[in-house]
C-alpha cells in the first residue's frame, strides 16, 4: 500500500509540472492583458508596470524566473491586488473554502447515501421514487437558484439565519453549506443507488444471504462497501472541483473564499493568481484522486485482497 | 477464493449486527436523521433569532455599514483608480480643498485659503496650522510638493497623472523631457504656502485638486517601505498606514471588509459625527440588495433594476436615484463598412426609441441622451441635432444604398457581459430589425476581450460608457480628438481638434469657452461616430437613519456631513426596552 | 503498487479454472442481440420508466413543433406590454420585453435538449473509450492516460474557453466540443473504476482463454458491463451540460440573444425571482420534468441492462 502511494505521489510531479507549463503559456495567449483598462494606460506607465512584473522579458525568461520563484516558495504578487503575494491570498481564502467544501460534502453524503441506499433496497417502488425525487432537487435547482431561494425563505422572510458572511455571525455557515451540498447530494444519491443495485445482485451478497445473515448486516457491512465505489470514485474530483464550484456560493453569500479568487483571476487576467490557484488545484486533484482510489481499493474486497496478497 | 474469504472475514469481524430486522433500516434511518437535522436547525435558529442587525448596532455605535462594490486594488491615492477606491480615499485622506456634497462647490481643506492671479495661471494655497497627519505631525506645503513630485514619477504608474498636466511643465517632467523638478510649476514657498503655476488658465483646476490623485501622502512612511516610486508597498497596510483624512485604517480583510475609525488628529474632527465606517466589497448586486434588506448595510453601491419598482411601491424613502455625470452610448467603428457612411450611422441613431427603451427595460430611471455630454453640467447644454425618426432613418438608408435593409451586411454589436447591457442590446436589436430590417448579432465578451477588441478596432458596434472625471464638459469632449486614446471609432476632424485643443483653452470666460465646446460637440454629433443612448443615474439604497448623504451629479460623498440617527420611534422603543430591563 | 498492475498470472490461472463453472454468464454475453432484446422487455415492465419515456418524447415533439404551433415568435417583442404574469393570451406570462414565455421555453428546450444530448454523447463516447482502454490495458498506459485526465482537470477552464473562442469564433460545434472536453473526464474515471473490477471477473478470463481479441472482449464483455453506472452518470451529466451551456453563454461562447435556453432562462429568472416569479418557475419546471423523466428512465435502463438483477 505504501509503495502504491509513493508511486502515485511521484507521478504527481510531472502532472503538476505539465499543468504549470501549459497554464503559464496558455494564459498569455488569452486576449487582454492584466493592465488593460477602460482608459488606455499611458505608454510610459505601461512600460513601468511591465518592467515591474518582468513582462518586458521574453516568455522563456519569465517562465524560468517563475519556476525559480516557486522553488523559493514565492508565487509573486497578484496582478490585480499587487500589494499582496499570491501565496498569502491563497492562504487567506483556502481555510474558508475547505471548510465550506467539507460541510457541503457532509450534507451531500448524508442526504445522498441515505437516499440512494434506501432507494436501492426496493427498486421501482415508492420507497425508491420518493427519496430519489427528494435527492433530485439539488440537480433541478442549480446553485444560483437554490441559494437565493434559501436566503429569501430563511434569511429575509423567516429571519432565522444570517444571509451573508462566513464565521461573522452564528449560523451563517448553514445556508451556504446546504446550497453547495445539495448539488452534490443528487449525484451521490444516484451513484449510490446504481452502485448498490449492482452489488446487491453479486454472488457474494447472495452467498451472504444464503448463509442466513440478517438483511441489515448484508446491506451495511457487505453491500455498501462495494456499492459505494462509484460514489467514492466521483468524490475525488468532486471535492477538488469544489474549489471552482464554490465560486457561485461564495458570491451569493459574500464569503471571502478561494473560489472567488480562482474565477476572478481568470477574468482579470491576473497571471500569477491564475497560476497560483491552478497549481493549488492540481495538487488537490492529485491528492483527492489518490485518496478516492485508496478508498475504493479499501472498499472493494477483491482489489484490496489482491494488493495485500501481492505483498 | 477471493469472494468467499472476504465475506467470511466481514462476518467474523463484525458479529454485532444480527438482531434487528431489515425493516428497521428503512424506517428508522430517515426518521432519526430528520430528527437530528430538525434539532440542529432549531438550536441554531434559537441562537440567532435574537441577533442585532448591523444597522441597529451601527446606529447605536456610530458605525456606517457601507456597500462598496468590488474589492479595492489598493489604498495609495497616487496609484488607484475606480469607484470603490474613491470612497475609501475620501475617508482616509484630504486634499487641499474639499467639495460640499450638496452644492459641489469647493470648500477649504488642508488649505485654509487661496488666491488666484489675475490671468488665472498662478494659485497660492495657504496651509492650515492645525492640519495634521494621523500620527500628529503637521501637514505642510512641502508634503504636497514631495507628493506631487512622486505622483509624476513614470515608474510609479499613476493612471490619473493627466490630472496634473494643466500645471506648467508637469507633462514634460512626467515624460522625462525635463529632469529638473524646479522647472515644474509646483513650489512650496514655505511650510504653509504652496504656489502652483499653470500652463494655461484652467477654470476647473480647483475641481481637479479635489481628486484623490492629487492628495498628499506621508513621505517618511512611504520611504520606510520602499522607494518613492514603488507602487503597492506595505505602507498601506493597517499597521503602517498614515493619512491625513477624517478616518484611519483599522483593518483590511480581503474580500470581507475594510474598517476605518475616527482620526483624532484630524483638524476638523469635532465636525465628524461618525465613529467609523465598514466598507464591504460585494460583487453581486442581488446579494447586496438582500443584505440591505436584512439590515446588514446602511447603504448600497447599486440596485438591481428589477427591484426598483418594488422599492418605489413599498419603501420609496430608501430609494436614491439621481442624474450622474456619465453617458451610455455605442461606439461605431467608422473604419468598417457600412459605417464609413455617415448616413448609416445617423439612421441607426435615429431608430433607437430611447423613451420606450428606458420606460420598459430600464424602469424609467435614466434620461434619454442625444449627445455625448450630459445636460446641465455647470449650465452647459449639449446640442440636440436629431430625434427618434424611423421614417427619416429609412430614407437615409435608401440614400446609402440599403433600401429596406437590402444588402446590409450582418454586423455585430459587442458588449461586456452584463445583464443590463444584454437587455439594452436585445431591445435595440429588435428596433433596428423592425424599423430598418437589418440584422445585428449580439455578442457578449468578457471584459478583457471586450477591451482588447475595442483598442485594436476589432468591432463593428461596441457598447460603451463614459463617466466624467471632473465637473466640466471638457472631460466628455477632449476624448474625441483624432486618434485620441479612448476615441477608438476611427473618426477624426481637424476642425474638432482645433476647437478643443486650441480655441477652447484660450477662450476668455465660461460662456465663450462653452460656445467653443458647443461648436465642437455639434460637429461630433453631425458625424455621429457614436450613438448616444442615455445619461447615467446613480442608484443607491440608503437606510433612513443615515443623514447627510445627499445625491449629486458626481455621486460624491463627504463623510464630514454624515451622521446616523435612529428613527425617533426606534429610539423611543429602545428606551422603553431599557427601562423595562432596568426594573 | 498501482492497482492496475495487479492482474497477476497466478490470479488469472485460478480464475480461468473457475471460469468453466461460470459458463452460463459467458453465454449470456455472447448473444449480444438478446441482451438488448431482454433489456427492452424488462424496461417495458417498468411503468415509471415507460411513463418517463413518453413524457420525454412528448416534450421533444412539442419543442420541435413550436415554430408551427406557437402564435408568437420567440424574438417577438412588445416593449409596451413588458413583463406580465400568466394570462389567457400568454399562458406562461411574458418577460420584460413582452416576449411570450411559453414560446421561449419551448424554443429554449430545443437548444437545451440538443446541447444536452449531443454534448453528453460526446462526453460519453470519449469517456467510455478512454476509461475502458485505460482500465483494461492497465500498466504504464493506464498511468499515462489517467495522469492526462488529472492534467485536464486542473487546467483553468475559463481561460481555455476564452482561447477556444478567440481561435475558432463562436459556433454550436465548438460549444459541443468545449462541453464534451470537460465532461468526459469524470466519465472516464468512473468507467475505468468499473473496468478494473470487471477485468478480473471470471468471464473475461474465460473469454481470453477462448482466444477472443482485445477489441472484441472490450466491445462484447467489458463495455456492456459498465453500462449501469455509465447510464446513471450520463443522466447526471445531461443537467450539468445544460447548465454549463448557460455558463458558456455567459462567457460568450454559447448561444446569443434573442435565442435562449433553459439554463439561461433559469439564470435570468433566478435574478428576478421575487419580482417576476413566473420567469423562474416555468423554465424551472420544464427542466425539472425533463430531469425527473431522464432520471427514472435512466434508472429503468440501468435495471433492465443488469442481467443478474432480473433473476432475483
């Protein structure tokens, strides 16, 4: 198992390197520079700015000095907020987005797995349709619609919960977490229902039943382990994708998270910030894909036994 | 092998689950979960049901909660641009003069008084003895001399440096044609006298020095964190910050808020009634409006158009809409056919039913515009050379060779992505289709691509807007000189250039000057390189407890005039509650 | 050790010896046609799925026929009328331009359904192919293919779209490509995960021992067995694609006014939900009905294609 993790971590190095390189050159091909504004920038001012950010050098020189900076832990100042280092901005937004994503994922898993498993137990009956329909709400109501709806209902009309901020007022984390989680709940529910049905027809489940095990044991200890593999495969990229996906929720609820930086950076052509967040995202993706692969292995008895058998 | 062993492994290790039947899972789990969720919700709701809103606590503590659009790029007055920054600059700094928010007349600031020479070219500002930095040091004429020298450093990258150009040799110094700063018309004669010499008499010069790009900064603080010409150094961080405004910087939390509090060293602090301001960067208009409704903000930067009718019907006293010093228009690329033909440009302008557009899509909050300059700036009235006339427009198109739109090429109208630009485009697209039978493709672009297309003349029609930098028609007209930086239409006329660059600056007196402007603007509108649509409005929601925040054409605030007063009824209620609590 | 390198010879031997006992399963997949015929028979028994199928077909027909049955044009404005709630003349009400919302929802359905199905098919095709090959071949090929997926996940999507637009201009084809290019990634991961399990199934070993070629095994035995999760995920991808289209339109790549789509109608409706609720409710309903139908149909298909489930 450790060997497996090491190899995957080693593979991450070229992945991240390719991502950095591709992003570095791609963003410079996008029209519009970081200093373009409605009023044209006076040429001498523009030259001064370009000199300050090394944009007057050749692309390769810039690239080399950027990589060199990375090794020193220096991602450079943001172009949009030049008084701040990119790594500081990421550090300020990351804990918030990570917390938001974690709560959202909890919501998604709680709602989704329960709905999916219950539905899979008696397919094509009311016990299937009702929980699945409830779980579907998150897909039928996209985030930009569910968020304002919750705000209007619980924040404005009932006045139960705060409608903005993160950690400023008690309870202000509830609505954003539900909003972001709802979208994923539907996916989790669908995938776990499908996965459970797949597993429930497997031979080993039949064997377990034939052995006279109570249905509850069969479901929770045996079927869920294998049946939730598609969910776990989905979770890796999903959690990494939260970074980009949380942008809408962060905007609706006025949350100072990383998602806003990530999306705004692209629109602002904030080269260093795009690179910084992208590098960060790629690390997340590698880590979470690895994690979800490990989980899937742990949950799939066959894969797991082969790993341990091999060692 | 694998299957059987794995199952027996599970069973061996987990002998606990056997007693309950299957049914329990089906029923118990959702019920239990629902119970837990309800409990959790109920406990949080109980915890926050009694929360005091920002507006209530702000009214009590004298803190203004201020919706401020987007996050500021920085807090250095010589470097920043933009409206959110503007709001902060006037809180943290003070120029030689201030503006009265009711009349927009100039009031003394750091300068107690000033004199103007007879030819209007030399200003002498007398500094106030009591003007101080937030660390208690006096603000002197030398501070301004050094600050203005700094602003003219090309390496600093000040985007508003053109504000200085009326000053003698300032532009030459900025362009490094003159190295010696003593040749520039900026001179501190003593600690409290600043002498400014202009190249030409500039009637709006006092309006310029109220702009934040001409504020002074604290030399020792800046030099402690880098060279004078370094932009965005650490000196604007709360722990280092020194200013001379009514407030000092307390906290700067990116994408969350910026808080400022009273500067006790400010010379006129007795007149300042607010204890502090909290500025919130809020990207989404709808979020901002909901925060206002939930009592989180005293004032919003904007209002979604769709919400205006509701406020008008239900809470008209909170709605503040006023004419704003800006014009919304479409740029026409005259280098591209068929727009080389002035008849085509005029036909398009004449087929926009501005009244109907404004009444339907813009909720009637703006006024139609038939020229580039907003009407009534300092009494200046722009010419109106055309009106809504589809009949006449069709005749023009026939002359231009496109009877009933036949043979008219498919042209594109680009706009930067925004709901409002889209709506206006959709309405106008249909007007042109209906009246002229020509097809326009609407294309939204992200802001940077849009700018790139405009500056490289890669467009047919392009949505645009212009907000005046100061209160004078000049700010709307000098941009249209041949190949001017923001002209971008390809249109140019030597006569227009002559009127704007030579005749108007030399004209004696406001009337003569405005006559030249009018002649120039008539020339512009006869040639129609732009299609004017409407004059902007500023629109804000302002809580009733806020006093001294009047609407004006510059959307300018002077925090010295502001105060927070809870409504009498609220105060009464509060007193009552306190009395009850005391018993 | 990567899980892809786990199919060891010793294991294979054991499985092959067992495969003879599992020949009933193998036979079932040998007869490709009967799989689909059986599935159809099973699907027909699922009332919910069949009802959903009819609803979908009805909706598609309605959207296709709109130009001939609607008394209004989707771009036809009446600025004097403005936004009015549902009435006899306008069943779904009108938008701020006085355009008939029913007509616009049906026209939007044409765009959304087209984008939804085509772009999902693109994603499905690439994703299944990529995931199957990667998972089945394993080893270095698997490593490289999956790391490419990781890289594509990480690249900044907005910049990618802006570049695409600058290079190619705006077109529907580009829209499908852009959406397909994003959506296949998760699909590939899910399929690969499935294939890893299937590859070690006894019937694959049996097929191998019978000397079938790799493409044949993939086509006949591997891909059909991934269909369950693939169908489920595909029905999940369709709504995602429809919303992605709205986001791409926001970036300027998708469709442009006066055309519209469900995603766009809903996003405009969401902005004004308090003032013009009908502008959110009706497009939202159209989308919800479609998604629910797709969901039940998808689940029905999944169940019908699961050969083992039918024996229970």
